[in-house]
C-alpha cells in the first residue's frame, strides 16, 4: 500500500498521531529528501530507521512503477519536505502508477500550505483554485489568462520574486484587486499581509523572506468594460503576444468583441 503522509509545514506540533505511528512502524519510506525525512523523525523522537528511497522531481517518473510494485507487498510511506505529497510536490506520478497497477493508495491528511493560506486570507473560501508556482517568465501573459477567473486563487512564489510577481499581477488583474500574502505559516515569524495588489507590490519591494503563499480574490462576475479589455490586450502584447492572439484571448475571457478589442488596442498603440 502507498501511504501519502502529510508532514508539518513549520510547527512540529502539527505532526498528527497517525503520522508519528506510521513513521514509527514504517519499513520503507519514499522521501523527497531523505535527509529531511531523517531529521523529521529525529525531531519527533522516532528511533525507527526504515529503508529510505529518494523520490523527487528529477526521478519520480522513472521510480514510480518500481515503488508502486514494491508497495504491492509492503507499505511504503511517502513524504515530501513539508505538507501533502503530490500537491505541487513529488507524488502524482507514483499515485497514477499505483492506481494503474491496482495498488492501494491511502492518505494521512494533515498540514497544507494551500488551505492554511486560504483560511487566513480573509478572501472568499467557498470556491477556489490552486495555481501552483508562478512562472519565472511571461508572468503578465500568464496572469492575464486568469484575469476573469471568478474563484479565489492560491499561488506559491519564491520570496526573491515576490515583488516582481505582485507588480505583474497588478498589471494583469488591476492594482485594486484584493490580495493576501501569507508568509512563514505556522512558524515563529508567521505574517499575513492583506491589501490591494498595488499596495502589496509596494510593500514587497523592500524585500521579504520565508515561505510564501499568495491568495488573490476572484474577478467580479460583471463583464469587463471595453477600456479594461483593451488594457489587458495591451498588457499581453507588451509581454510578447501577437495583437491578434491577445485580442482573441481577452475576448474569450471577457465576452467582449474580438474586433472591438483589436481595433481599440491598435488605436491605443
């Protein structure tokens, strides 16, 4: 059996009784970083020394079938460095391989940076989407494709790129879009900053440290004005898209006329 085990994202007190029992009894652990797994067990006072298998982003595809087959006859506990395996962390290829091979997969639920950030954001939680890590390049175009998403959105970002990403988010979504930045959740220096995209971009410009989650309010249901749509088209063009493609993309997202967007953007250039 494959056992996906959530581990603390900061505070060791969040380790569940089930997690501790699973680690105490594990014969085999597949870990994103075996050194981190050993450190976690030591910090939790666990003396068990199971067989450790490295399972990370660089080898998980090739290792998936092998570990799934191993789990046919024994339990394999799967750990990532923090949080829930397979959620923007190694694990998905293994789960897919196990499901395909008819090997049982179960879960020990627990800490999740995505849900923790969403819960403390102060933004609507009834419907949300997790968008993972923000790309390093073409961010304005990437954000623009999400500009009309009505659900609350959760992103991961590096502290070194936070200010630039928030500035690009403000360009694509509008500087007034509501945003929360959750930093160092469950840790000693936990902080949640709430404000507009423009305000938080300015705050982050002086430098921010720690593990970062960004939570962004969804778009208002109302259709964007033509002026706003033209602004989105121009932002996409500035990010490298062809004018015709940008007009089509914004038209599809907003319901505005493609020709009106194209001509308006052409005149505004």
